C-alpha cells in the first residue's frame, strides 16, 4: 500500500531548488522462536543466517529502493562470524531532488543526493530458557522528494515481525520559491496510516508517539500469540509437555522487548 499524499496539485510545495530536508525511517523488527534443546537453537541460528544473509538483505534493501523511486548507486555487504550480516546501499532520488545528477565523471556529484539504506541483523540464542530471537535494524535515510514511509508494507512482507519499532524523523529545512523556510514537505498524522489494515490486525498491542510539531513519530507493535505453531522450530513441538510453559516465557520476552524492561 502506497500512502496517498495529502497535498493536492494546487497545494504542492514549490521549492526554490534542491530539497535538503533529511527524512529518516528506522525499522527495528524482532522475530521470536521457541526452542527446546541445543540442536534447535543451532538450527534456528543457521536458518536465520541463511535466510537473512548479506546477499538476501541487500536484495530486500534494493527492492525497497525501487519502491520509493530511488536509484541504487553503490552497494556494500558483509556476513559476520559467527552470526549476523550487514548491507549498505547508496542511492539517489530518481527525480533528482531538484538537482540533476550525472552518472559520469566524479562520484562526488552522485553524493549530492545523500540517501542511503543500511541493514544489520542480530540473531540471539543466548536466552537460558530457549527463547531465541532475531532483530533486523534497517534505516532508510533520504533527502529530496523521496518518501521512505512508502516502503513500510514491503518491509513487513520481507521480514517476520513479532515486535516492531518504527521511527520517522525529518530534520533540516528547505525553502519555498519566495524564500520561506519549511521544515517538512509532507503532512501526515501517524506512521500507522501507512501500514495496511490487514497487517495491523496481526498485532495485539499498538502504541503511537506522534510529535508532529517536532517532526518526530514512533509506532510500536506486538504480535498476537494465539497461533502457537508459528513460534516453533518444529510443528511437532505443539504436543510438547512444556509448550504452555514456554509460551508464557515467550510472551514475557516479547513484552520485555516491547516495553524495554528487563
């Protein structure tokens, strides 16, 4: 779902030139899994390392670029031992943010659009009770006409999401043709406006922090836990004698991350 911008054709802002507002969308998505032994812990970590390798998260980030109408300029990616991966894409606004960019000659010209996507993964199997987790931290930082919020639903599709933190911040200023400074070129009320209703319905807890006057927004989400099997490494574990106990531990762990408490 691409959010329909609230400016009409008549209301569209006429900038004096380069749009140097910086817009940063930060995704922290947590996936949780119940394991019952060391073999399952290792299996979970191996699964995460393979599914979200540096190559695969780069593919996800590159598609996010296309969704928000950005052009990939360069890519850096790295897998880590024993766990984790990272990726960085330098990108530019296809529309040029009001400042033409040449792909020939000095790469400095490309950097005039200082947009980029970074992604880092953090698998964790250290919980003594076997509640494993995986966090991906993806930041989309743009300047120009790009609206990074348009990538939200795709990122939900690309990653499993049990607890989610989404932050959006706009900084800097640009000027209208008459010289007036503006501090945001896009009006909206809540990050949740950009998330499909079907996706929002998967979450039990939804909290919003909207400080539009400070150009700062945050949404926190925690998934429903009624579908027990989706938290298991093996569907056969649904009949494990300790499943109820582990589900309670899972809920405590998810709530701890959601509320940022020990």
